[in-house]
């Protein structure tokens, strides 16, 4: 049985993703804050920003969970196939 190669995220890539997310969030929040509109419009845009951020985290979690689930299912299927092949004797006559 061959071991699948586990993809790993480097620390630099993780740091870049976190920094990029923080910069985009702060930049958009600052843009909303300094927008020359009334407080109600600013509040609506800030609420929309919070909704987009939370739904992005939810989507990322769902995608990650689906990928992990498919990996586990394929490993279980591979283990079943390996067991069947190990138990199979082509020279046995029953």
C-alpha cells in the first residue's frame, strides 16, 4: 500500500494569507469609515462587510470539510481494496 503525499501549507504562505486578509479588511473598513455619507449608510455598509467576512469563513470551512471527507472516504475504499487483494488466492479451488 502506498502512502499518499500529504499537502502541507508552509508558514510563509499562511502568514501571507493572514496579512493579506487583515490588510483588505482594515482597508475596506477605513474606506467605509471615511466615506462621505450619513451614519445609516455607513452602518449598512459595515454590516454588509461583516456578513461577507463571516460567510467567507463559513464557505472556507465547508470546502475544507468536504475535501477532508473525500480523503477519508478514498482511504477507506483503498483499505478495503487492499484487504480484498491480500485475501484473494488465485490458485485456490473451492
